[in-house]
C-alpha cells in the first residue's frame, strides 16, 4: 500500500512538473503562442470575413443581341432582374466578348441569334448560346442558373401568349406551359451560403492542424534543448511516460477548451453560421475530438528532433486532410482505400460528425459511430504517445548516465 501511495505521489509530482514546464514553454515561445492560441482565432476570423457575403451577387456577363427585338430585349431584362447576374456589357461580336472575358470584366457570354424573335413567333425552337466560366464553380453556377431560368421563363411566356391567341382559356394555357410546378426547400443551409457550407469543416481542420503543429514545435523544442531530463524526480532514476503524456494533454486541453468555446459560440453567432445542434451533443463530440487531436499531436511530436521540423512536415498536410475528410469533395468520389487511409486523422470522422450535429441537428445516437472512432483514435494515439515519450526519455537518460560515468 505504501509503495502504491509513493508511486501515485511520484506520478502526481511528475504531472505537476511537466504541466508547469509546458505552460512556461508556451508562455515564453511567441511562435507557439501564435500557433496554439492565436492561429485558430485568426484563421477562423479571416476565412469568415472572406465568406461573409455567403452568396455571389451581381456577377457581370456580356450579351450579344443580334436580334435587337422586343423579345430579345425582354430576355436581357430578365437577366438584369435576377439577383445574381447583371448585363455589364452589350457587345457586338464574339471577338469583343472574348477580350472582355479574358480581361476578367465579364464571366459569361449570352449569344442571341438574329432570328430569335422570328423563330419564337413561328412556334419553332430558338437557340440561345450560353458561355459560362467553369473554372470557378460558384461563378458558373450563378451564371448558368440565372440565365437558364430567364430563358425558360421567356419560352413559357411566349407559349402562353400563343395558346391564348388560339383561344385557349387561361387555366388550360397555364397548365400547358407549366405542367409541373416545383417547390424547393434548401435544408440546413436555406440561403445556399458558401460560408455556412465550408466553415464548419474548415474550423475542425484548423483545430486539428494547429494542435499538431503547436505540439510538434514544443516536442521538438523539448528534444532540442534536453528538457525531458530536467523533469526527472530526485528520488527516481527514470521518468514515467504516462504522467508526462497526461500532463501535456491537460495543458493543451485547457487552452483549447477556451478557444473552441469562443469559436463555437461567439464566433458562430457573429457570422450567423447554423447552430442546430444540442449543446450537450456538441460537448460530447468535442471532448473525444480534442483528445484524439491532442494525443495524435503528442505522438507525432516525439518524431521531431528540432522545433522547425513540425512546420516543415505538417503545414502542407492541411489541404489534403480537408479533402480526405469528404467535406470539400464528395466521399463517394474519393477512392475507397484513400478515404479509409484518411480515417487515421481525427478530422475525417470529426468533420462529418460536426457538420451533422451543428448544421443538421443530429442527435448523439446518430453520430455515435464517429464518436466511437474518435475515442478509439484517442486511446491508440495516447498509447503511441507513451511509447514515444518512453523511448525518448530512456535514450536521453541513458546517454546522460553514460556521460556521468565517463
């Protein structure tokens, strides 16, 4: 019993010593403060301001109206009446339109042929050509959607007038030109805002990446300056790995408990992101997510001998990790083996679960599979962290002991 109490006391002393040293390291290192404390706030704010408009409005297009008739003019007016496009230039030919396009003054061109009104009056099919910039999908969607809607409305109106001229009663003419009336309901993102779509995933990835890089920098600093051996209790010949890992994890958890609380409450409200999740469900998800990210960071940090290694080896992984999460690119389109490989990162399960909770209002039971994966990752990475810390301290203490004997 006394031996157990001495062991617990020793572990507690190591825990406090490591935690104090970790806080001192963070407080005295401006680079670590920038990554661990400020990066999450800075990046989330900058991205949110960039996506603040949510929807692209007033995308400029050019119109080549070779018809110059009331029917073609009515079509152009429909383009201008749409909320997301407007006719910035009425050009005379495709050569001029092409020049404006490559100068980025317009992002689409609508070509109305000379016989447009004549074909409509004859009851024949008129062809209106639409050229939209597909290099930027948001621009392409806005142009294509607004222009095609305008063309369809014009076609339906012409057919309606023709049926009335033939003596068809209005209800029948309306049913003929619009046989099906559809209603759209945009679930979970009613205004189709790009910020509401992408920011939940980006925030989860930022949390993971800042933790990995920040913990990696500190891990490299500890090895570079031999800080592990300074934590050795006076009455012991080696440092236990478990209290070291738990102390480091507690420090990072205390920091990110504050920053994530701000992000998921104040920041979300400031930028009007969807908050449909139950707060307790969000908390039940964030605990294993932060634990998995922290323990992964500690495990990875044991591989770095110098503080700069973390930035060099981890910074470039942010975009691939975002894509592997299935948020920016559909999961079904990612090769199965690659998506399965991406599961080693907490963000892959975390992004999916967080979007379903916060944006779609999913319950705890509905995201329980992802939460189980996160807890499993936390346990695995905690074990790897203990192994990595044990090997480092064993090597350093053995080298120091050998130097002392010499």
